[in-house]
């Protein structure tokens, strides 16, 4: 009788613990496969409401990196925010197509409800680039951010409650950053992320010091977006620039597109440019010399320019074996 009571009590306690653990086990709940019609409805502006539509995938590193920030927003968003998450599916195994993805999220206590979309997104009338977030404001203005930049993360965190506001670094620490996001394979070699920062270049300034010092052999990754109005073209251009044929005489790098984003490594002590690189919307290159990193618009006559470019700079060092 005594032994039975102990066993019964033990079983009851064990069952209670299991019930508690089960109740708090992080889960990802797929609502339904979204259609093009449903997707379009998400972009109808509503009074006093900001709609945030985040499109993610369960396999690429940038997608994994962005999920903690989306989850944090979901748990701490203000009342006027409507968040919708769309997950693109891709088979991980025959038994469970999202097994790895769900396990990764569960480990970080990420709990999101999401719509799914199978196959190629473009075939469903949806954008084919991820991770991507749309912000539909009540005045019908639409803002879109693509990628896994700090700018993207910071923009999401703008919509959490004031008493829950966190910086990118705090959220990163809260969830634990995926180590794979700090690795980059380039030219057959592996590099570790050392520096990551945002930058902004006003068209009328022509060039900026980025504050990043690179050593010979390190890897530099630069992304850019935005538009600049070049005075000698009378049109807004993206970081890709426009054909240099007519404007060669105005270019810092004659062969590069006019108005494109370019980078340089400078030895300030000798005021000499050690290396030039054409960046455009994105570029990755190895530093041939050590020096300070500069960014510039490929336009010598910049005083009459307007608009701006902005983006991220990541500096990688050779990985230790």
C-alpha cells in the first residue's frame, strides 16, 4: 500500500510536469496555404492600423537570422499593428518538410502563426526574394525591406511597445544568434564576421568615411539601396548607376556606371588611394592593402546631387582553423 502510494504520487507529479512542459512547448502553427487573393487583401490600408507582412523561408541563413526579430515584434507589438507571417515551404525530409526549421525555432522559444506557400513564390504571384517585410501604413504608403540587415531589424523593432523596446544587440542576445550567420565562404576560404555596421551617404556629400579599418587579406561585404539625383543627369538613379558613355569625364572610375556606388581603401597618412572597387547594389572583395574604407558616388561633380544611398558594411577576417 505504501509502495503503491509512492508510485501513484510519483506518476501524478510526473504527469503534471509533462502537462506543464507540453503547455509551454514552443510551436509554429501553419494556418493555411495563402492564395494570391488573400495576399492582395493584406495590402489594403485600414484606418489607424499599420500592417506588417513578413515573408520568410525555413532554409536560408538570412531567414533564420530575421525570425527572432519578427517573433519579438509579435510578442510585444502595439495595438495598432497587424502582423502576418508567410513561410515558404521547402522539403527537409520526406517525413516532415519543416522538421529542422521547427526544431530551430523551438530551441529559441519562437512561437509564430503563419501562412504557407509551396513551390516557387513567383508562380503564386508573390515576390521571389526572402526574407522580405512589407509595411502598409494607414495612409496607403507602402514600404519594403529585403535582406537581413541591421536596418531591417531596427525597422521591425520600431513597432514594439515602449516598455519592451530592445536594441538589435539585446534581441540578438535574448534569442542567441545563429553561429552560421557569422560565417562566409568566399573563394574557397571561410571567413568570420568581425564588424557589421550601417552607413548612409548623402548624394550632395559625394563620399563618406565609413569608420571601418580593414587589414590586408580581410573580406569586405557591402550592400546598398536608395536613389540619388545626379545633377548632370536630371534623374534619380539606384546604386547600380547608369551607362557611363556620356558621363565618363565626370566619373572617378571611368569604366564604371555613372553615379554607381564605389568603395576605396585609403592610406590617410599618405593621402593615397590603395584600392578601388565598384560596389553597385552589393559587392564582396578582399582587401589587397590595409587602410580606411571609404564609400563614394561615382560622380566628381556631386555638389548639385540630391537623395542618398544607404546600406550595410560587413568586415570578415580569415577563420581560425
